[in-house]
């Protein structure tokens, strides 16, 4: 048996720097038929994403995925179409999702990205939803997750997913490992998925901005995080003051707080430090990725393909 690895278990080794300034490094990510400013995605979670944040991100060339909880996807799609912005939504695999998708399909509105968002995507219901989407939304870029093995990723791609979202029991508000015994550290997950012919979104486990560079080095096309973004002014979690300090609520999608009932709970609620405006963090994040690219020895995201790493 081999030891499974988390981000904190590895370190990247610098290469010869080829740029005069870190500011010259490009952080743009090609994804589907569009290009975005960063290879980073705010988690499609109720305490992270809102329709207003979606508008801000789409208007400023950031990729986003709107969450699927207590959201009228039809109205959201209509609003983004009216604004001539990229439309990126999440769906489940039950009848309510099919009903919303049918209404959207019959309207003729454009949907650029659809993410099938379930805890364990290597299953029959996801297969059926992928078959439906490929049949009725043939122009839409389809993301499906979550999975944590090569076998599962290959299956989802074969069933119709253009991109697979990877990560099970990695998030800071996920208790799947404690409740079920199942899960896998993100580094080991990404190592299992290396050299696949389709893009991978790594979802969960990022505690620091540097973990994004590690994820890209290990083969991820983009990195999704809830923890890094949950504490911002614009995010949906409630703001709480304790002893003069501000915090924001952050809870998992499989928590009782998101479900509204204590049933099949695999998530928890925590308080994260208040972080102010999200624009400031996105700017800092871009600068940090630019620095990572310079250490990687290139001038764009492709530099991460040539980075070596060691176990600490």
C-alpha cells in the first residue's frame, strides 16, 4: 500500500526564471469555447456563490458555476441571457432538475456550461443525466462530479462529460470521511488522473493560495475552492460579530444547514474570518499565480507542466 498525499505533504521545486517581471506572466485559462482570467473557480456552494457574484465574475472574465440550492435555474439563465453574459449553472440528478432543464430547453435560451453537482458522481443517475444533456443540450459544455479515481473519471467522460470535477472528502466543511469512512486526499486523486485527454477541476483541500499551483502542477486544468472565498463581503453566508471581530458562516452542501433537515448529513458549519471585498482577493490571487508561474520557469500556465515536486 502507498501513502496517500495531501497538498501539505508536497513542495514544488523552482525552475530557471525566464521573465523580467512576474507581472509579465499570463494567468489566462482556456476552458470550453471561452477564455478566463484565472484557473480558479469559487465553489458552487450556497454560502459562497450568489446570482450577484455570478454577474460580477462573468462581467469581469472570471469563470463561475452558480450553485443549485433553492435557485430557479430558469430565472437565473434568463437574467444572464438578458445581460449577454456567460451562463453557467449546476443541476442535480432528480426530477426537479430535469423539469428546470426542460423549461430552459423549450425557451431556446443559451446555456454555456452545465455542472452535474453530486457528492458521488460514479453512479447510474449521473450516467442518465449525462445522456440527457448530450442529447438535448448538444452545444453546452458539460462538467460532472465529484469523483476521486481514474476509473470514475473515464466513465463520466465516456458517458458524455467534457470535464470532470474531482475531489471527495477533501473540503474543510466536509465530514464524509468521518461519517462514511470514504474519501481520498487531493494530491493522490490528481496523481491518479494524470495525462487524461479531458480537463479536470480539482475541488477541495486548498488551504493556501500556493495549493493552487500544486494542483495545476499535478495536472488540474482549474481549481475550485470554497474555503478561500467563503469569508468575503459579497458571499451569501451570514456575517457574525464575536468580541469585536467579524466572521462569516460557511457550511457544506451536505450539511443540515443547507438541507434544512438532519438527514444523510456529510457536512458541517464553521465560521471563517471576514475578508472584505472579493475583488481584492482575486487581485492578490492573480499576483500569487503570476509569481508561481515565474518560479515554474515559464510565462503562462503551461509552465506548471515542467515543475518537479517532492514529498516533505
